[in-house]
């Protein structure tokens, strides 16, 4: 007696086919996950792009920027950057994130940080709006070391 399903496959063939498909999906998922970038990769890449030590970058802010890029499907592109592939638009986006403190997400923009954004280091003559610079009249005196 032959055990066949309606499509003409035996149970053994069906089990072999589904088992092989499941194995391919599991192994295929691991292979693609292995090529994706990690947060550590992103922090090292950011340090290289910003020409600054990785230890000077906030891991919390980096995680916000990294998650925003991953949510927009840039995992493989980040892995490519990590491995040396050029991607100037993505590099510009990463630099923009760190300098503005804003990350692009699927639904728009998300503020990761405002007062600690790197633009305030570049704009050392000013401060974040709404951020107190000192006591009333502090702006009348020259900064320390300048006269």
C-alpha cells in the first residue's frame, strides 16, 4: 500500500521537502544576520567618519542613530561600509545624525539629543537655544582666555 498525499507526493517526500525548506530558511537567516552590522560596528564606523575616538561618542546616542538606520533597512549597507564599500549618501546621513542630533525614521524624524549634538562643538561661539549660558549679563564679559 502506497501512502500518497493528494498532490502525488509520498509522506516521505513531503517531510523531506518541508524539512529541507525549513533548514534553508534557518541557515539563510543566519547567513544574512552574520553580514549585518552591529552597534559596535556602527560606533567604530562613526568614529572613523567623525575622525574622533570611539570612546568620545555616546553609546546611547549611537544606539538611537543605529536603530533608526536599521529600521529603514540600511543594515546591509552599514555592513558594506564597515567592510570598505563606498556609500557617500549613507556616510553623509551618519555624519548628519551625529551633528544635528536628529535621526530619520520611517515616520519622519526623531530627536535623539539636542544639547549634546556635535553641532554645538562646531559652533563654539553659541549655545543651544533655550539653554542658559550663565547669570544675567554673562554675555557682556569676554570668554576666559580672550581679552
